C-alpha cells in the first residue's frame, strides 16, 4: 500500500511534446506551483524523442503555458517552476534509453511518478523500458490516460502487461471527470441529503438525462479521434463515470475501494445493447459544416487529414437500462457530441408525477418535479417545484418555479481548481480514490464493445449527419419522442 506523502517527487512525463502535456499538464503544474502545492525539491522530467536539451524544452514549455493558461503568467512563479524542469531524450522503443532516465532519477531519492501522456500503442514499450531499467519499484507510481485500449481485448492486454511491472496500488488510471469539483459533489448531494437519499430509485424517479455537449470539433486530432469516435473518447469513460456515480448504492465508506466496488456493480447491471437492439437504443451522428458561436466551421469529413468516407461518430445518444431492483424500468438517456450548439454538462433527474392529480387543469398535467444539476460551466443545482398561482380564482391554478443553489460561485469560486491540477496533486500524494480501477475499465468495455460492433454491422445505417451548431441529429430527439419524452432544453 502506498502511504500518503508530502515527500519530494520526480514527475516523469512521457509525451512531453504532446497535446495533453501542452493543454493540461503544464498549466496544471503552473497552478500547483502558484498555490505552493509542489514540494521544494520536486523535479519535472520531460521526456521525448526530440533532439532537445533542457533549455530548449523550457522555452517551448513557456510558450505553451502562455498560450494555454487562462491567466497572465507570473514571472516569479514561472522561474520557480522552470527551475524544476529537465529534459531527457528517450525513444521509448529503445530500452537502453531508459538508463539515461535512471541516471537522472538516481541523483535524488525522490518518489517517482511516471505520467504516460501517450497513445495506447506506446504504453507497452514504456512498461518494458522501465522494468528493464528497474525503475518500476515501489514507491514509484504510474499514471495512465484514458481510454485504456480501444476495446476489451486491447485494454486487457495493456492491463496484463502493466501488472507484470506494477502493482495495482501503484497504478493511477485517469478519467479527468473524476477530478471535477461538480462531479465530486454528486456524492455529497446523494448521500448527505436525506431528501435525495430516500427519493433516489424507480419508486420516485421517472427517468434521467445526462448531456455532455461540446462546441469544439476534433481539434486537429484526426488520427486519434477517427480511431476512437465519441463512443470511446467520451462515453466509455466520462459519461459512464457520471452514470455510475449517479446510480450506485451508498458505499460502505468513502474510501477508493468502497466507491469503486459500488461503481463496478452498476457497470455489471447495464443492459446489453448489440446488433439485435442497436437501432432501438442508440443514435449516432457526424457533424457537417455549420456555424458555432457565429463562426463557420468545417464538416468532420473536411477536417485536417480527414478520410472523407469515415463513418466515425462525433455524436452519440443512448437509452440505457439497468438490470437491478432499484433502477429497473427507469431509462437513463445519455447524449454527447462535438460541434453542438453550446458547451455544457448537465444531469436532469425527472421525478414521477403523483399517481392521482387533484388539480385537474390542463397545465398541471404537464408539470413535473425536476432536479437539474449543472456540472459545467457555472456549476449549480436547480429544483423545479410546483406551486399554486396566487389569486382569487376558485380553481387551483398551478405553475412550476425554480429554486437555485449557486453555492459554488457565491462562496467558493476561489477554491475551484482544474481537474488536472487536482489529479496531478493526488497522484503525487499517492491517493487513489479519484482514479479508475482495472475492473471499472474492463466492465465499461464489455458494455461498449457490442455497441461499436453492432454499428459496424449496420453499415447501411451510417451516422446521421447533423449541422454544426445544432443539438445533433434528428434521431436523437426521436429516441426520446418514442417514449413521449423530450431532451431538457439548454438555458
Ligand atoms: C477528453 C476528450 O477526454 O475530454 C476530448 O478526449 C474532450 O475529446 C474532452 O473534448 C472534454 O473535456 P472537458 O473537461 O472539456 O469536458
């Protein structure tokens, strides 16, 4: 077991030149430096195949941080951070190169954290290289990005290979949604509020909608995205994480083991979707050109490097059913896509209407209690409740009004930190609770694989095109309309 520590650490980044390092890791490290969360003797060892030295890498890192940080860079903070950075030239396919890294690591007795910000097909050589050079010993840790593999088989291969060199307690699998404040708050909302605790099952809930909508396209990541699609990129991990946290039973305590145990139980109860029912339960789409926030954007098939005939989905909507006593009969609708009308993530819980309606005017038939949990942006929680319209009329007239809690921004806006900042910090401390365990990843693939397989076998039914800047293909609305429901509107 790894013990929580504030010891100095050597953070080794594989993929120092890559997209993730530029966009997320470097800005997160800057912010950790700013909030004095990095130990005095911690070092950052960036690795890559490029023929760079430390000076050159520091210059590149400075440029990227200036570009991707959402604030002015402070020269003193940057000086401190850059003094920790070293560049080590490693070709991960050459095991002998790892001895160069070993030499640097041996200069100190720091805890070592390897951060693999690389594509899944490079991971194997990293594990082997570290193992050969004996750099995998406890208390080193290894952080891996999602998605782990592209299907159950490849994911198992990575996990099997990984387990030859590292114990599960050394492995930190990232799903950055687990580092988001609003997702962490779901546990408090569900298990600290007795009102929700007692009203969270098929006895009181009618259905749930989870939307994670993005304005961005594939951001120049054709090769990555075209292999993954929105299903592997977003549903296999982020959306299933939200779904499991939202529906799992109360864990025995809030340790990582107990929470992961409950989440895995939910993943095992997901009703299978495959070729036999794929058209009933799933919709996939691909964006064509259009306008997002007034700006013209190209179609998916016109993106840099595109294969014009690609049938990769950039939008997915799924009706999910859970096979357990608590949730059976309650659909959970998932929706996620790129180049949609607005960037936002939201959960809407629709409560059942009362079985007997005392207030028989036409309006009251339509009213329903809803809990609207906005995860991003501007996280907040709203509850739609029904009340009498004041007045002298004999008949009761009802309407719905909204209670809104803005607690995040009113009181704690300064405390909100970026997900990567939190997850880097936790991996350096050695706390695993915000990371995903092997069983979760593999159970998620077990459910996802037959859907992707099913789509492949319905090639006469390709992704439906949707115009960029809209809410996705028409069939997404029909998925709910078949059940006499509609997507909760963004506002
Ligand atoms: C990443 C995906 O995991 O999450 C991206 O690879 C996606 O394609 C991103 O855009 C969305 O993250 P967030 O935090 O902006 O919702």
